[in-house]
């Protein structure tokens, strides 16, 4: 008797009769042990955003030289019809480009 | 819609999708748990623990999986390292007088979806072969299992176990020879 054939046959039998081991909660146990994603609830996220916005505004109010900024604001602005038309055209072009990028998934 | 392993892996890595990972676990849990049962002398609890650890580590390392090897081969590599590491600790414990994991081999065949189709002779064969293999070294067991049960090529085994091709050949030849001796003893014992 060829001894290698014996072992090969034995493994061939186990290979062909390999039982399907039922999942029976196995994957649930694995998933329970995975690190949980750091997901914040809607309210927590909103509160954090508002808190930091308020903090930012307070800091800006305290440290920003508002008087100097006021001096920089022009007292009179004159826009010619041509300038207004150009600005409107540029804004329209930007909007159309953004719409096209979004619709064609170019990003 | 059937999603390929690559699609699922991409979803896990890019979106941290637990659903996609659950699908991967469901796809590979049965063959991996069976393999680990055969490699642990049919110790179901231990095999399932090692399989769990394997999937957890796979999840952690999935971003580093480049797709060069089959996903199953990559998974087996992690499982092999887990098994070797477990038995190293168990042997150390044994030397220092702690509980011996090798004695906790169960006598019942696992719960299976296809119990009815697996007759009792085959059930015994799965268990007894696993028990006989438990007398081999970790490397011999893994090489034999991958070669004869999973039908991996010697090159694949070499990659999975990170050992030279020549060593794989030696492990398979010696493992087969040793297993033949063990199974003759088992046959004799079963008859008496």
C-alpha cells in the first residue's frame, strides 16, 4: 500500500465532506469586538459647533481691531452698469460650472 | 447584488463599513473555523476564539492589504500567526504548571448547517484526523492542512507561513510520514 496515497485519500475525504459551520452568532460576536466608530449624535454635533462658533465670535470681538477696520470701509461705492453686468456674468458662470461639476461627478 | 471581496474591503477601509466587514466574516467564517478546528485537535472553543481574533486583527490590518495574495490566503496568514502565538503561550504555561490547553479537546463534532448530510463515519474522520494532526508540530500541521485540505500550492504555503519553499516541502513530506504512523496507531487502537 502506498502510504502517501492513504493520507492523500484521507484528506480528500475530509475535503469533500467538510461541513458548513453555521454562523450562529459568530459574526455578531466579532462585530461586537470591533472598535466603535466615534459617531456623535445630531444634537451633540450641533451643540459643539455652536459652542465653538460662540467662542470664536467672542475672541474676535475682544481681539479684533474693529475701529481700524471701520476706517477701511469705503463711505461711498460707485458701480457702473458695465461693472455690474460683468459681476453678474461671472457669478452666473461660477454657478453654472458648479452645477455642471456636481451633475457630472467630476470631483 | 453580489459584491466582490475587493468591493467589500474597499467599503471597510474607506467608509469604515461594519456591514461590509460582516459580509466578509460571513463569507469566510465557516472555512476558517473548520481549518482552525482541524489545526487545534478539534477544540471548538479554542478554534472559535482564534477565528475571532483572526477577524479582529484582519479588520485592524485591512488598510494594509494590497490585494497581491488572495484574501483567504491573507486571512490564513493571520490565523496561522494567531495559532502559533497561542500554542507558544500554552506551552510556556504548561511548563510552569498552568492548565493544559491540549487536554481540552472536545469529543463532539461542531454544530453544522449540513449535519444531516455528514454521516457519523465522516464525523469521526474529521475529529480523529484533527486529533492525530495535533501530535505534529504547528508548522507541519499548518503546511499539511493547507496543502492537502485547502489544496494550496507550495509557493502559496511558503507565502502564508513566511518560510522558504524547501522548508515547506520538508514539512509536508515529514508531516505525511508522521501522520501515517499516527493513524496506523489510531486504527489499531480503534479496532481493539
